[in-house]
């Protein structure tokens, strides 16, 4: 027999473990929140996927001759030249973006021209590929859940950046046809990435829109595109706004992570890392998570995720700014739930950047509007409209709204150009002040989402036209 003191020690150790086991057994009886089965059935009835295999089928594979994605990847592999590795190049690397309306510095222009000359044929293939009507990248979504492994699609960013770079060089040389075609192709390449129903690649695709918008601002500032070329670019930006980006990403999340429910204890410990510092707290947390997973608790986590993702999917169908208000409310409700419940997997998977997506919408709406302003300029002896309402209905069906406050996009013309802007997440009108990478002490920290044509940033208000 064990000594009585040892028996007491073992008993004290077993008591909390037995309590945790009891909690785990209880968790098996807890239904998934929000009627998850009913939600999934509604999604299936609407023709939407709810498993990785269904998501693979939903992300349709077009015939090879219609698939934009395949030649884009070929172009990325074909781009060559030492300049490609130059991380100081704008649009391809981390180099500063030349301001709109300011001539390219000679050394930079020489480097950009060298890259274009070296890769002219590959970029020609990219422009032709952009005319294809569909896209699917070679990803296997049916790998499932946390074990899914996606290829590196950063080469797609390289192609978009290279197209913008060539467009800027073409505009400097007065080659309007090439500049316009490159920008349209850049928008289409970004479209192909946001169409992939996986959140991380949707976010990457939205970053490509920013790159193409930067190039568009600079090319529009040259005032060399014809009405037909401007209309083509305007339509490309308008079409990008019709893609249900957030809905596709959220449906993808519901389907892709369905296998979370059947994760093993070892997978959960590996992915959610309760702590490995050897402390008592880490040990207790590891035991807690292991018992939770063994007892089927991740079914509850997945139910919370489905509830949140589906509500966000429905919110994404609202018009701005009502959509932003609903998304903020859902985020707050989920954070409240996390404070009161142990949901290790749900916490891991619920990051959302609804304000970032609204910024992308604002930027693309501004790009559409800028093309309309330039078309107006062409037909009015280089004069700018004094207000955006003058663009309706000949150049725009309506004045696009700021997704953050629901008012028309702001427009400030000057002698040198103009800026179109949204007030951004803080909803403070900063008169078109752009978001800067770095600020000097004492400089304002608030900013707007801007699309500037001409050397607008930094101008004083008294230089603005009425």
C-alpha cells in the first residue's frame, strides 16, 4: 500500500484532472451555437460550399485557354534581369513611389527602362492573358483545414508591379496605348487573386489594387489617354467593384476550416501552442486544451466560427456605411464572447479587416471617378469640373459614395491637378492628406484615403481652386 501522505498528494492531483474530464464530457452535450447545422444547410441550399471538397468544386476551373491565372504564373517565372532582384525598385520592391505629377529622377527612370526592355516579351504575354475571362490558380483547397498548404502566389504581385512599372515608363515616353493596356491588365491580375476564396490571398489581391492605383494616378497625370482608353480603364476599375470579395472569402473560410471539428489533440497543441516554457501555467493550459479537444469541444468552436462568418457574409451584402456598422457590431459581440468563453480555435481564426476592405472600395471608387474626370477634361478644353455632379450622367451614372460616411467622395481641384478622397476609418476630413510612411515630429497623424492626379499632396488650402 502507498503511504497515506502519498495517496493524499495523488488524490489532490487527480481531483482537478477529473474535474476537467467531467467538463470535457459535458462539452460533448453542448450544441453548436446559432443552429450551425441549419446554417450549413441554408448555405448548401443556396449552392454554396461547406467542406473543402465542395470549395474546390466551387472555385471553378475554366478551360486552359480561358484561364488568366496560368499565363500569369508563366510570366512571373519568365521575368528576368538583375533589375528584378532590385528591392529598391518601386512597385516591384520596397522603393519609394514617385509622387504623381513629379518627373521621374533620371537614374530611376534608367533603371525602370532597363527592366522594361529586358522583360518586354513577358509583359506582352501578361497583357494578352488579361483578356481571358476567367481564372483559377493551381491550389488544392480539398487538402482541408489546418493542414491545407497553398503555393506561394507572391509572383502574381510581381506581375502586377511589372505591368504598372511598364505603364509608367510608357506614359513618360508618350505611348498611350501601352500605358492604358498595362493598367487594365494590372486591374485584371488583381481581380484574379481576390477571386480565390481564401482570405489571405484576397487580402493580397487587395494590395495589388493599391499598386495599380498608384500607377493609374501617375499615368492619368500625364493627360495623354484618349476617351476610349480612359473608358476602358474606368470599366476595369468598375468591374473590380462588382466582385463579391468579402462574401467569397467568408464562404471559403466556412468550407476550408470545416475539418477543425475533427482535429486531433496533437494537431491542436501544435497549432494553438498553449505554452512550452515549462511553467505550471503552461502545463495546466496544455492539459486544459488537450482535454477540451479530446472531449469534442472544437465542434463548439467551429459553430462559433460559422455563426460569425455567416453573419459577416450577410453583412457584406449591405451598402456602405451600414455594412461597416454591422461588421463593427459583430466584431464587438465576438470579442465579448471571447471574454466569457474558452474558445481556443475560434480566437485563432477570427481576424477580420473590414476597415481595410472599405479602404480598398474607396480607392477603387476614386479610380473610377478619376477616369471620369479625365474624360470630362478631354471634352472641355482641358478644364476640370468644379464639382463631381458635372460628371453625371455622361461620365458617371452617379457620384460614388465614401464607404466610411456615406457622403459623396470628396473632390478638391487645384491649378496643378486634383485629389479625390475618402475620409477613411477615423471619419475626419483632412482635406485629402495622404497616409505617409513616415512623419516628422509635430506633423498630423490623421489622414484620408486619397487618389491624387498631379502634385496635390502637401499643397496649402489657399492654392486650391474654389
